[in-house]
């Protein structure tokens, strides 16, 4: 079987012919770029002749009526030019768009050409690879160029050894042919499938080709003759219609024979004609004309207009016996039905492959098809062609080459849990592209990830803390929570108590001052013991605990201030302040000994001449207050809006360059003001002790800041310092 443009390599033609062929744009600058690209391609020598050359690939794309930019990028993507023209040169001489396209195509061309059987035979793996190829480039035209490279590679595949031919052919049918089908590039799809089929099933290919008793050119001529007669009859009846058709290619014939268990002479759609009209009644009028010209085969008639397919597809299908006793399938539909079938949820690739609807994919398919239909370049259309197909997904590879599809923002730990739950539990480190990375590293499409595991391991509770950035996917977090749920209840109780004490200590809260039962009720649990168990097994996260430790705001627009022997209702003061008004105005001030901040449990102490001093309930001065002075304590609460208050934080770390800069960057990003900083370095063990006074609006913000500082390299401990 012969394919168009397959006989003579375009790269062998004279320069003048190539310029005339490829410099097609009326724009002088684009023509100049095309000539320069041709000269670069002709200047290089060497390489294997049967390997794709940029000029030959551009000739394939020329038949698809692509724009000048795509042609130039195809020529410059010649593998022999990869080491001669760097990205900077391409940007200076051909512009950013061409340079970006060439870069993407070069990446696609360096992708491992032929994968092992087990890596591509699974349909979901082939689908993931197709999606990764689309996601890894920022302009889908790069994928179009790659498909043309694959067609040219198949044309020269006869020069390769047996195993290479079969491997590349199999990969084509698994990956690239469905990709071309999905993008609506039928001309590339059928040639790839026929060439791949010829190398995979040479005997079946030859048998079908011989049984057809005619060349493809002959069958196309027959269909053209059939259409000419039909068009003439429609014109005589005054029916305006668009008639098109082409014979089915050999691979499609073979697949249908296999799927329906039919012999070749039992197929009625080897030659197909499509008629598109404006109105539904006209469809049935055309059907009558077709049946009047040629005898039809009754059992091959389907009315999908009156009885649409489940996916909404509508059309009239009939098969007739044309001149010479050869069968022809005729499809008749309105333009609206045709557009729905080609671009809507019933697009050909969807009901053939069973894929789900994807609006982003639909937009890309529509843009590509319209681009191929337009002879002139449309700048706005090319902008629409930019790929955002999988902006919310990343595609990474295992060391064995398997594709993993993850949510954007996923980390190596998410990857580990996606591979297997036990791999996630035992994960202790990760390599990305061969380099050790933190488990909080955000993965990018195309990266290869290797998980380092311990023989026996268990997840860390820190993985559930959203502030630490270990896990981005809900599925992975659910697996970690489930692990903690299954642990022994006594251990959960002990772990929960330890976690509560740790969080309280970090916030500078005395654990014995926490009402466990009240805290449990705030978290919608019955008893304090249930709270500790829930903490231990991960049902209550550190973030939820932090929010519950914060004192609840009063519901009324008042605060209650009372002495132990009586309660008096007072109006709330200004935001973040506590002012007491009674018989006389009593001013409040924050005690310097414990520096309470909004969210802390507080109590007031009536001083002599200085109003009410506000202390934390666990302040050592309050806890050690003599019995005779306790009647001077009053109940107070915070105002509605938090005001920034100074808090002392202690950081312990191993010394390294840039440590203070990293800590201040965290504080700046969280919009936390630093009032004072004191750093002491012990040269004997290279330890650093850092005392910071920062302005904090509440315990929630304080916990978040300390979590982020604790994640910095070399930091060992972070806690709130109490006087």
C-alpha cells in the first residue's frame, strides 16, 4: 500500500523547491523565517536517512494546512539541529513562540521511544501517557508536530530490525494513534494505524490488501465517482448538500472484522460517503434519492435520528449496492448533528474509546480542528490553542516507567500512598530525577520519583498537619488517619495526652490548667478521655486542637466581669482591649510577666492605683498568689477583634548560613512583626538559641507561625517562652 508523499524524501529536493513549498505565508517576516529554517536544515549532514528529518515532517504537516509558525518549528525540530541551535539563538532569530515549540518537540522526541510490554499494555497506562504528553507542553501544536514525526518514523521503519519494528508499531497503536484520534487529526491517524498494522500483522495486512483487489487510489476514485453521481441527482432535485467521503483504511477494516467476527465480504462500509444538509426533513429526502439510485441492503439501515444513540449521536445510516456490485455506506445528517458528533459529547474518539467528557479537552480538540480547517493563520485562534487541558493534574513516573496521575500540588508522600498504602506508611525519603528531595517537595509533570522506605515504619502525625505541607491529597490523608484508628486504644490515649501536652507546651499553656471535658465538648465529644483517644488516632488534628484551645468569643456584645463574690455585666471595650467600667472607670493593661495574647485564657487582678492587670490563667504569679489576695481576682474576656500583642518565642537549631534569614522570611510571609531578636551561638556544638519577640493576634496565628518555623532545615524545637 502506498501513502501520499511517501515515495520521495522532501529533504532531497532543491532549495528553490523547498522555499516555494514551505514559505507559504504572505507575511514577509514569516517567509524570511521559513527560508532561514530551510537553510539550517540543508546545512547539516549525517544522521541515518531513515530517521525523521524536519523537512519531511513539515511536508506532512503542510498537508494539514497548518500555520507558518508550526512549519518553521517542525523544520527546526530536526534532531540533527538540536545541538547546533540553542534556545537563546532560536528566540533571537525566530521569536519566543517558535523557540518554545522547538523546545517542547525536542523534549517529546527525547522521550523513551519504545516502552516495555508491561508498561503500555494496560489501557489506563496508555491513557496516562497520552495525557502526560499533552500536559507536558504549553502549546498543543508541539504534540501535532510530534505525531508527524511518528508518521515519518513509521515510513522509514522497514530499515530497522524485527524487534524494533514491532515495538515502535505497538507503541504507535497504544499511544500515538489514539492521541491523533482524540485531537481529530484523521489523516495522521489512519496512516499511523496502517503502517503499524503492517509491521505487527504482516500476513493479515497482505491478505486484506489483496482481498480488496484494488489500491487505495482505486477505491478513492470509486468513491469519488459515486459522489459525483449523487451530487448531480441532488442538484437536479434542488437539494443543497455537502457530500464527502473516503474508503475505510486497512487497519479499520481488520478491527471491524475482529470485533464483529465477520469476513471481508460481509462488511458493507468499506467505502463510506457522508451527506450533510440543513434540515431534518431533507435528511429523509436524501435517503429516498439514495435508495432510488442504488438498491439498499435492508438489514443495514439504522435511523439514529428518530432513535438517537445513548450518547446523543444522530444520523441516518444506510448501505447500498453501487456500480460494479460494490457496497457503499451512506451517512446522512444535519449540520447541527454533524457538529455535535464531531465536537460535542458524541465526538468520534469518545464513543470509540469510551472516554469521559472533558470540557478542557473539548476546547483543545475544537481549536485544533478549526486550525486545520483554516488556510490562513488566525492569531486569536492560536492563542485559544494554548493547552490548559490538565492544569489541575501532574503526571509523574515511577522508576519502572509507570505513569502516576496526581492532583497538582502533590508531594512524594502523596505519590508513595498512590503507589501502595504500605509504601506510604513506610516512606522515609524520596528521590526526584535521582536527587534526594524533602517529602514536602511539590512534584512537577514529567519527574521520575523513587520512594525510600524503611523495613518497618509507621506514618507520622505531623503528616496530617496541613501547615507542614506533607500531604496534598485527601486520599493519602485518609489512609494516614485510618492507620492511627486501627492502633491500640491505650496507645492512642497515651499518644493523645502526649500530643496535647506538646501543643500546650509549645503555646506556653500549663496542661493542668486545661479543662479536658470542656475542651472535648468544644470539639463535639462527650468526655476528655474521648478527646485524647481521638487526638491519638488522628481524628482530631493539631489544627483543630489549636482552634479549640482558643477561648470562644462571647455571643453578646458585652463581656462579663465579676469578683468571686458577685457578677456585674459591663460593656465591651475597644477591639483587643479589656476596660472595666463600674462605679469608676477601671483601666486594664497587659501584665508584662506572662504577656497574654487574644485567645489565651485570662483573668484580671485589681492592682493598687494601676487599674486591672490582665494575666494568663496559668501565669506563675497568679498560680502562686497568696490566699488573702485572691478576692482581688476578677473574670474578664477578650474583645471581638484581636489586636496584635507581643509574644516571646524561643527557637533552638543547629547553626547554618541563612538560618535567621529563613526565619524572618517565614514571619514576613505571615505578616508578623518582629519587635526584638536575640541570637546566641554555642561554637562547641554549633547550636543556636534564638529569642524572638513578635506581635501575634492570637493562638491560632502563633501555632501556624511556630509550625512553619519548625519545618525549616536544622530547626530542632520551637516553643513559646514563659517568664
